[in-house]
C-alpha cells in the first residue's frame, strides 16, 4: 500500500531539520492537501547558516529509501532559487531549495529599499519573494527566523509602494510599440506589446494597494480583492484582450487600455495627495 504523500513529506522535513546548518524550513502555497501528480508541485524553502555540503544533502534524501521515486542533487546552484535538489513524492515534483539566512536578509532589504523594481530573468519578480515569505507556511523554525521575517513583511512599506507605483507608471508612458501595432492593425505584435505593458500595469496596481506582487498567476483573483482600482477593472482588462484579438477592434482595445492607465494614474495621484 502506498504511503500518503503528507506522511512522506513530514518524514522528509524531519530528516532535513536534523542537518546542523538548518535554521528554518517553510513551504509555499497550501500544505494540505498535497497536489496529485501533474496538478502541481511542492516548493520547500530551506534556510541555513551555510548551504549543507552535497554529500550531506544526498545522505538525507537517501535515508528516505523507496519513499522517493526519484532523487537528483544540485539540479541548480545559486541565483534566485538557491541551491536546489529534486525528488518525486508519489509522482509529485518536489523541490528542496537551500538559501543562506544572511543572503536572504540582504536580498529582502534590497527589495524593500526599492532597488529591484523590475521583473528579472525567467519571470522572477523580486517583490514576489516578499509575497511568498509573508505567507509562507513555517514547518521548522529553530531560532524564529521565518516567523520574525513574516512579521517584518506583514506591513507593506509606504515608501516601497510609492517607489514601485512611480516606476511602473513611468514605464507605461512608453507607448511607441502599442501605437505602431494599432496603426498597422498587427494583432500579434499588439499582444506582445500589450503583455509587456500589462506587466507594468499590474505591478503599479499592486503597489498602490500595498500588496506584494507575487507573479502573473491568479492576477484577476487578487485584483478582485483590491479597494483601489479603476471601475470594472477586471472586466475591462479582459475586454482589452478580447478586442485586441481582431484587427477590426484593435483600436477599441487600445482606447480602453489607455482609459485604464489614465484612471490608474488618477487613483495614484489622489492617493499621494491625501
């Protein structure tokens, strides 16, 4: 009989927590129920004084025996996602991502200072790391590193809100590609330019509402909970995309998009004037 994924995960977390260098372990997203194979993955964030050596990490996962169907050590190293190992738990992709405590604190401080306003490579949003840590499910926290970080991130800094909103609203002033696409009625080029513009729009909107922008996933769901947004924002965003799918209605799409930007600028200006 196959052991439940929840039990295997708990056993794996317990093994990792026994490594001397480990300070804290957390999991992003919902802990239970664990997704079924093909429906999602498990992202485990592990914070350490120093990244454990490869042989130590390999020994830990090997202790799981047949409970893990596949194991790969050091699939990636360094960068935004730390040093990563891979395992399969009942067919579910599970990522063990190791970070140093010191490096994490430096990164978060830089993000909160407004030094990382833009999306980076591989669709990594620096402020999204704040979103993840703010809501991370703490599984192990030897010296309260994760709990204290969650408290620190609970209040979105006013200065960060202003910096990000100003930055992304300024980026929305670059309309050259959009106007060229509309003039040519080039639907595919229009959607390319529109996607880039929407990325800045979403980040400005989230900043104005003092919410860490996590990623492009579930964007409409988040916007639905915002108090400060253009009227019928979600419906109009979908309409912009729908109208932009035809050369005959591309002008109407751009007009509606321009209206959304104008309204967002007005809301931001009203906010800072209060």
